[in-house]
C-alpha cells in the first residue's frame, strides 16, 4: 500500500507543477503572443499535452483504487459497476 500511496503522491506533485507552469508561465507567454494563429496552435498543443497527462493520472488512480479494493478483499471488477462505484470508492478511500 505504501508504494501505491507514494505513486499517487508523486502524481499529485507532478500535477501541481503542471498547474504552476500553466498559470505562471504558459498563460502569460500566450498573452504576450500577438499572432492569433500561433497563439491558438500553442494553446492547442499545450492542452493536448495536459490532456494526455490527465489521462495517465486517471489510469494511475484507477489502478490504485483496484489495488486497494483487492487488498480489502473486494473484487476490483466491481469498481466498474456504476451502481456500486460510489459506495465502493467511499469504502476504499474512506471518503
């Protein structure tokens, strides 16, 4: 469980760095760009990169939830059942 927690914490730190980079560096740089076509291309490229990272973070969180479920004796396949997902996630993460 410690390895999983460390992985989630590392992903959270990466996400925080990405947010800082976006808000404190990329947005001001985009505001300074006068060519609207270049600005749109840059924004699209940035958002595509962030979307890819968000998807990978979601995959890590899903894998972590399944591992925790298995550690608690819950069939990880049940986490995909929309009717019981909220209940199981509350149980697994004590939300």
